[in-house]
C-alpha cells in the first residue's frame, strides 16, 4: 500500500496504515459488531465496485468505472495523507465505505470557514447488515460519526452530499446533522451538513 508523506491534522495517526488494518472495533447494541478498517485495494475493490454500480448509488459518481479504474481511483486516495478510505463491516459482513478527510486540505475548505476539530466524511451505505436493523442507515451513520470522532479527536463531522440527494439529506437530519447552505464544488452542487460529536473512549 502506497503511503503519502506529511501526515495531516486529525487523521495523522492513520497515515501509513496498510490495507485491511483494523482502526476500530466495537459491539453496538441493536447493530452488532462494528468493524472499521483501512480499505484494502486488492481484497475490497470488487465489493466496492458492486456498490458503486448498484441502483441508487448514482450520486457517488463512480458508477461508470471498471474494477481496474476504481482501484486506480482509490490508489490515488490511498496516497493522500489527508484523505482515508475505510471499509465498514457489521458482524464480519461489508456494509459501507467511509471516506474521512481533512477539510482544510480539500476543496470544501474553500467554501466554508473550517473550524478546529472539523473532520469531513463521505459515506456510501452499500449493503444491509446480516440481520434486520430498524432505522438502519441513520443508526449506522450516527455510530460511524462516533467512530470517527473517537479515532481522531474530531468534534464536528462535516458532510457535503449532492444537493439533489434528498433521501440522504433526510437521513442526516434524522441523525442530528444541521443543514447548512448549498455550495458549488468542482464536481457538484453540494449541501453542507454539520454534526456535533464528543469523542469518547472506544468500546471493544
């Protein structure tokens, strides 16, 4: 796994971790064992490709890529010190991709006033968990915000989903995100979202 130089900010502790490295594992009542690991460019890309090309994931913007092209895309992400792709599992089954990044080193940092403790995140929920979970998407997103905060010390999670993605915006509101303004980013018109979170000790 290639490693970018100059580890940045809140995610510095994750720089250089090889693909498949478990960053967090915790048992969550009503959800199961939630495991967050660095995306493995060899083992995980076929699963991610299936998610990116599935119905309902057009807003992720990678549905037109082949498996090899998707791997090349995430190899670029892997080389960044300020951007980290993480695969999330519930009870061992892959369910989501989370991309955590430093807003000050991303185009989103040019369209809002970045605050100390801010951590950006993209979330792609790719699969249902092995057993039914009521309010699954919102529950998973809320738990992942806590995982990110616990792992980095972040106090606010910043999102910038496509402004047209009304389904996701409804979910983040249920989680407790505050909706901010619409902004123009290089690849989309986005809606800023903000979630205040308090880092807590991880529960294994």
